[in-house]
C-alpha cells in the first residue's frame, strides 16, 4: 500500500461498528483485561466476551445481534481484588472443559463457568471456584501452555514484579526461579511449545529464551541470601537477542509466508518496531513504524490455503491516534480510524455467528465489536452562515498571518538580547617560579632547574546586551597530563558594560603522563532572561613549551615518520622560536638547531625533528611511538602558520597553496601494539576486581562465622578461622594495591593510545588527501578520546563505530548496509578491531570517502562482500 492510499484510508474512512457498550465509567482497564472464549463450554461453540477491571469487577457479554441490549450482559460479579489478566484454557485436572483463570496481585484463581437453564432457556450464569494459589510475590502477568510436553492440560507460569517465575501444574505448585538479580521492570512473556521455552523481554531490551527443563532442573535461587550459594545448576539462558527497544507483546506465529509447514517464528511488537525471530533467536525480519504509537497488537489466524498447510497469521495493531492497522507479512493492507477510542487490547474471533470480528477495549472501559468494512464520513463542509463575505477583511487577515509565518520560519526564533563571551589570554612564556606556595617539593609535576613549570591563563568573561545574567557556571576540560588549579568556576552575576571578569587558571604538567594534546575546551552555561538554558563553548591551545624543553641533539630513535611539503622549509629556529625563547632554555642549547631540534617531554620521553631543505622533507623520530604525536602536531601547526595568510612565508595569489603529504606506509603495526597493551591492562584490571570481590565476600563470610562463635554461650574451637581472616585481609590489601597500580598504568597507556590515535588519523589525512569533512567524520568513528569504564571500553566503542562506518558511508554493496549490527560487548581479543581499522584504511586507499561530495569525484571501488562473523 503506497503512502497516498494509506493517507486516504486514514482520513476518509472509519471502522464499521457492529456492537458496542460502555463497561463502566469509573473503572480502569489495560492489557490482559479482555478475553474472548467459549467459557461456558456451550455446544454451539459461541464465544463470550469477558472483561475484568482493576477495581475487581468481572463481566461477561454474549452479543447475538447488532446494537447493545441489556440481556447481552450475562454475568457481573465483584471479585474483591484487582483483575490483572484473564485467560481461558484446560486448567482443571481430569477435565477437558474450558475454564477461566483470573490473575490477581497476590493470588491466581481458576473458575468453572456454567449456564443454569430451566425449561430449555438459560436463566443465569454461575461462577464456581475450582482452586486458587496464594502468591508470595506481587504478580505482573502470566502465560499458560503444555509445559514439558504434557497432553490435554495447561500449566501456569506467573511472572512477578521482581522478575521471579512461579510455575503451577494446575492445582499443585511446582517451583519458582529468579532469572536475573539486576531486574528493574517486568516485560511480556510467551511460551513456545515447539522448543518448550519461555521467551521474555528484559529491562536491557533483550529478548531471552529459557527452556522449561533447564528451569526445572536448576537450583532454587529465590529468597537465597548472599552467603548461602545454592547448590545445583544455575539458570542458563538458551539464547538472547538485543532489539534496542522495549517489547509490548510477544507471540508465536506463522507470520512470514515463506515458512515451511513445520516452521514457526516469534513475533515481537516493540515500541516503534516489529520483529520476527527464529526459534534460535536470530532476527528474520523487522519493520519500523516510527510514525505510529502502538498501544495494542494481536496476531490472528487466517483461513488455511489448503488442508495440509498450517494457517498463517496477520497482525492487527491499535495506535495512539485511534487507528486500526492490519499488516500482512510487514505490508500494510488495511487501515481505518476507530470511533472515539484508543484500544489497549484487541481480540479477533467469531462473535454473533460472524467470523473475523474485531473486539477492542480501551482504558476507560469502552467495549466495541467491529469488522473490516468502512463507512464514509457523513459530515460535509457546508457554509451555514448566509451573510455576505467581506473580502477586504479576509485579505487583511491573510496578510497578517503571512507576516507571522515569515517571521517564524524565515527569521527563526529571536535570540536573547544578552550574549556571554568567554575569551582566553594565553601567554607564550612560562611563569617559572611563580605561585609555588601550593606545590610541595614531592609533587609529581614538571620542573626545570628546581622550579615548577606552569602557565597562568586568564579567562575573560564579558556580557553584551542590556541586562545582567546570574549563576554562570564555567567548566574546563583538559587532557589528563595537565593539573589545573580549578576545573569549574561559578560566577554569581555578570553585568553588561562592566569590565570583564578575569579568572586566572594555573596549568601544570604531571611528570608521569605523556601529553596527548594541547587543546583545552571551555564551556559556560547560564539561563537567559526568558529562563532558557544557554551555553557558550570555546577552546584554546596551550604553548608547546609547557610540556617540552629543548635538549642537546639526540640522533638515535626507535620510531620515525617522514613528512613532505611542497615548499622550501624554513629553519627550525624560526619555526620553534617560541620554544627556544623561554627563560629556562639556555643559549648553548638553542645554538646550532637550524636543521635539528631535540626535545624532552615532561614525562621524560625524547623526540627529534630533522629537516632536509633540499628535498623539503621533515623527519620526526622518538623513542616511543606515541611521543611522535605532539611534536608532529606542533610542527604542522607552525608550518601552516608560517605559510598561511599573514605568515612570513605566505604564498602569493598565483602560487600553489601549501600542503603536507605522507608517502610511506602507515605505522599500523606500532599502533596495534599499543591497542593490545591497553586491552591487556583492561582485562588484567577486570580479573583483579573479580578477585577482590571474591576476597571481600570471603572476608564477610568468615566474619559472620566468627561472630556466631563469639556469641555462643558454649563457644566451639575457632578451627583457625582467625588465621584465615587475617590471611584474607592481607590478600585484600594486596589486591587493592595491585588495582591502584594497574589503574595508574592504564591511565598512562590510555594517554599513549590517545596520542597514537591522533597521529594515525593525521597520517591517514596526509596519506590519502582527506579534506576537513572526511577527516572529521573519520575522527568521530576512530575516536582519540579514550575513556574506559567497568561496563564499556574504548575497544568495543571504536569497533562498533567502525563497523557502522563500513556498513554506511564506506559500504561496497547493498548487502553490507542492510545487515543488522551485532550487540556491543567486551571482545575476547583485538583481532576484529585491527581488521576493521585495516579495512577502513584499505577502502580509503581505493578512493572511498565518507562525504558524498568527495566520493563523487573519487574512484568507485569494485563491489565485494566482507566475510566473517557479525557481518565482518
């Protein structure tokens, strides 16, 4: 169905109503409060409509013809407890008749419904309690089925609010199992008979399946204390699939027409997407319905095409806009507006002798039976006013409305009068020996001749406009190697027309962490006069002299890169004049540095830059791979300033603009070695944390046993429990010290990895001639921001980002773009990440680009597929 056809259905047609009634005016209803079944086991098989409210009222309706009559209400009873869900099945032992099950917050009740007749006509209907189960936990929902392959009877599975599944074999309680300990909210539950499993949706937006035999054989884990570890098997999930949103309903259907006679699938209706899953958990199909807010759904059977082929299902949806949609294999085939209701539950079956009737109920108690016909609207647009039209007034009103529309859409929203500006005054000369009162001699900060290397940057806050602003909060973000005197500043009030507010910020450098960048970000937040939140962002660069100092020439180095430029390079004394003019740099060191400059970072690592004027080539070398970055960045910045507009070597109008190239192979081997070191430290830190958790739990268990021994009137021997306690305490201290050391090492390696990532990105830009748009797009995916947490690290984030890039902008075939991304998880090793980085570099080398404009003039690569798992 195309969009125009769908729109015409929605705007012009309403669903045809056959029967309706208002169940109650002051009661509440939701999903599970409606059931359609032959609950009294009438020989004719006529279905009754059963409703239950949160106020505990149970009602049954038996509509036989159009329009509601009082005799259609055949039963009304107060069950004295909120009714959460109504189901019909074979719930009584030794009987194959249909019974009614009512789920209340703290009990599960099964009733037999019968019609009492006299003289051949039914006088009234009665409800008799067959049995009930008292629940130890508040219930949320339930499902039923032939668990374990039983025949001709149905068992119950009740899900509680805290995620515990309780199983009842008709009149008998079987067992209870807790699926997970980090449970937040319950979701829908469904039983799949073919695989004898229960499918649920967790609060982590994952569809999980648990086999009934595994749950029955697992150890009892409900109401177990932390120190009691239950003996037996743990509850194991059969499979898990991440769908990225919460599920509204889960059903077992034959939705896809391509299924064989013995196949079925699991239909999951999410908040905005419809999924079909295989029995093994893989996603077969999905369709996004972002324009509709789904409030109710049901998969109903269609007439079978032949006697030997099982019936297929269609999907009917109710939306928050009051529409009813019917989908056939992800294709919208019918759509119409409902009459004044937003359904919360839908049933489809035979009502009043008519097959395919749609029974709907909303949260306010309106019950409606309709069918898939349509009624055109009877109302028409008629001019009821007989007075003459004043065209002059209409034209004036039209012009005023056009003026308002132009102001709203053309000029946009009016900006506030007040404008906050945050400028930075960055001196190029260090203030050595100043403001050292707050620094101890043992502090691990950079020093030169015993004096602390520091720089004071003044932040100037000014305000433009006519009115003052209050409660201005300023935050600074700097690389990990810098120690700031303050990272957040609060200003009570800033007035316009006054001198700027000066805030001095002192920067120092830790001598154990390699510098990964010189850029500092500043963000100021405040509220405008209209109480709207406003932010102002800026950044500034710290001088290179703060993190490095010149040293006598060092010619031996382990790592080296060579950069070519298209113009005659100047002398290094001219490029690095600011570094050589610092007060702590002696004249003897700065002499003879026209072609060679060696520096030493505050962290102790050495680096050297060498210029070859004859070939226009710069060679940057260092003892560590990550140490190449800051010196290379400073060299490139100074070259662009020298040859840029206003520089000493600025190009004339007819000259070729200055550019830098990198002709050698990318040093990915050294970069991958840093990635492996970072990942190994992460895994080692995770193992230490697990060991620490085990030792602390062991320590608490020993403490409890010792307390029991000490409180006993007739104390028993300690049996070396005190020795074990001391040993556990010592192991805990050793583990905490080891964790501190590994965390410090991880921070150091993270700075190295960040610097190495920046260097690789810059070399890729020079190697393949990327423009700024493509370079920024690549930098966003291969991020140099290394931030690791206990749940998520740099490796898995970058791996997922690069996989997304390979399936979108750098995809070589349509198949790559259509495949679903795998869930993000901690990898076992870095092999896939290294392959993805290599693949991205290879595709950039063949001419592929992230930006459409750049790719239009590039080389179109040949189509090929990426072999491997997870769409790799």
